[in-house]
């Protein structure tokens, strides 16, 4: 049994992407299981079936060998003109259909229409992606306008999420990208974005107040003039 076929079987059976490290671990686990059965039958005094020779080399399989097997699979798919290939994303390797067949595959999901992001939404998403985790005040300092609507739209589409709170006055929320973001744009990590290293080092404008978004939500105390106060106190 060849390693590429084992990897292929695991990825077909899995409902979730699998990393090369996880694939290697699963293969080693299968060998260890077979060795346990062999040892148990031997301890019971029975005649254990010998461990298959092809299984023994897999006991020390590493992620590099798994990656080589995936390359062989993709080469075979391309050579035979298959409609799919193995693609690595943030969580690992998964089968994806070729974009050429996208219009046909889309018929399986009639309720999910492709939506384009507006220019302001893309600008907001780009700032979050390159400088995450980042506060709303910092995003607005870059864009120069309020970003409440754009952030909510990106949250609703699951392209960004709230990743915690900043260690700043008011403890403002921090925004970061989601796994769907990587899937949507076909990248594995932020390092795959264009000019990622350079743009992440660019100094951003300082927000007026990192706690502004918190303060804006606090109810204002009623303002009472000195004259009104004196009238109220007068007998």
C-alpha cells in the first residue's frame, strides 16, 4: 500500500482539513495499533500474524514525507485532468474543486450567492488583516471615518471576529481575521498577503483615544447650570 493512497484516503474520509503533521500522526497511530495487536496476541500464547512489511516503514513517518506524497497526488490529478486537487489552507490540506467548475458546483448551494465587498469594507478588512489584532479606534485613525457599519458587516460575514480586549484604558475590543477569511482569499496565513512583512511595519496614525469607543457608549450625566442649581437650592 503506497503512502500517497493512504494520505488520499485519510483526506477523503475527513470532514475537516488535516495538516501534514496530523496526517503523519494518524499514520503512525495505525502502525502502533497494529504492533499492539501483534504484542497482545503474542502474550496470550497465540500465533500472532506477522506485521506486514509495508507497514513497518510507516512507524517513523514524518510530515516531510506526507508533503511529498501530496505533491505526487496533485501531479497525478493534473496529469489525468481531474476536476480537483489538494490545497493547503490555514487549518491544513483539503480537496477543492477547480475554479473552472465553480458555476456548476454553485448549483448545489442556490441560497448562497457570491457577494462582493464594497470598497470601504475591503479597506477596513485590509487594515484588520495586516495589523491584527487591532482596535476600532486604530482602524478609524487610519481610515479617517467611523467604521462601526463596516466592522459589523465584516463580523456578520464571519470574515473578522472579536479576539479579546486591548490592555488599554477602557479595554477596547480587538479585531482579527477568521478561518473563513483565509478560505475566502485562498491563503494559508497572513504572511501570504502581498507585501505583508513591509506593510505590517508601517507606522499607523495614532488614534485620538483608544477608549473613545467605550466612552461613546456611556450615558452622559445631565448638565445643570449654576443658575439652575442655585434656584433649586433657594428656599
